[in-house]
C-alpha cells in the first residue's frame, strides 16, 4: 500500500469510477466522471478496466507528492504538468519517484482532468462505487494535505512510441440530443427554437447541473415527479433550461424536453461559463 499527498488539492479533486447504478429508488444519484470519454481514455492508457476509479481534477492547480515510485497518466483538460523540472502533456505516461513533487497547472481551456495510476485506489466502495458524493461517501472532495491511498502494481506499463494527441477544447459545441418525454408537448416554433438557436452556459453550473442563459417561453405544466438522468434537459416554469449532470437528483418535476447522448454530455462538461452550444435533435 502507498499514498499520494495532495500538497495542494485544487478547487475540487475527487475519486470517480463509473458510478452507482441501481439505487435510484433510494434517491441515490449516479455520480461518476463528468467527462466520460476522457475518464475512459485515462484507464485505457494505463491498461486498466474502463470503469476503474480515477482522480478527477477540476481546473488544475494541484500539487502532489508520491511516497513510492509508480506511473500516472493525465487526460482531459490538462494544464501544464511539471515533474523534476520537465514538462509533460496529457495522454502521456509519467514515471514518478518517491518524494518528488508533480504539479498540474490550470488548463487554458476545458475544465475536468483525470489521473489514472498504475494500480488501484483504495477508496471505500459505498453502494458498489468509489465515486465521491456528499452524504454518501466519507469525503465530498479532497482538501490540502490529504492523502490518497493506493495499491501500486509491481510491473511497469511498457514504453511505446504510440501517441494520442490531447483533445482541443473549444468554446462552442454541437450537442446531440434525443427528444425527451415532454418534447411532443412543445409547439412547432418552440421545437425550431430548440434545434436552431444557440444557447449560452451560465455561471450556475456544478456536478449537479448546468443552467443556460436563454429562456424559452412556454405553458407546459409541471410534473408531479418523474425519473431524470444525467443528460436530461429540463424546462423550468420561468423558461430556464437546465441540463442535469452526473450528481443530479434522480427525480424532478420539470418537463423533460431533451436527453443528451453520453458523448455530448462529456463535451458539455468541458465547456466553461459563457460557452456556446446548439442542440442537434436526433430521432429514435
């Protein structure tokens, strides 16, 4: 058993695996990685199962010290990585040594990064998942000087010359979405507005949901209560659009007008406030 000391933990650093499934009846959110694509890539590069737990970092600003030699890889919105005076990029396996400091600067674009390790994190499983969630796991996020315990593997990942170019995160995304249960209640003009207009991400965003700036005038009635999922687009009585993210509640009373694809949810997660989106509405 070994550990990593987070000398600086950053704004929000958590452990996330593929999330909790099958507990919605208990009111337990799914959780899991905000950017599923980058999360799965981290595990692929480290030759681990696709849903294995990773360290999720929001906006970098992290310093960590390892108490044993191991290998790590960072994917997603990765700022400048510095180790032993050398700079590294994302999607690159890094050999770290005992007592050395590794820093990850805030990214120029995007928001969420993932660190996979050559081994397994020792965070407790709660309801079948290691994903942090307030009130379910002991921690909601890591604080400065917290230690992350892990089980290192004895064999190194072999070096190869294959490289995967880091993603370029833009400030505009086309998001694929399917009609939600309440989509049919919208009139023709409202449907065109959804499919043709550009929407702006507001400052109100978290792991629970992201609000959009523009409003849609409507007369749809609120629901008594209905299941919702990460990627569900709700329409509030005031006309605000809310896209539910990985820590969203499991039921809601607002009309559900769209449902984002998993790939589009990952794209949305990496957009900062003031970023722009438009919906490409697909048919089933």
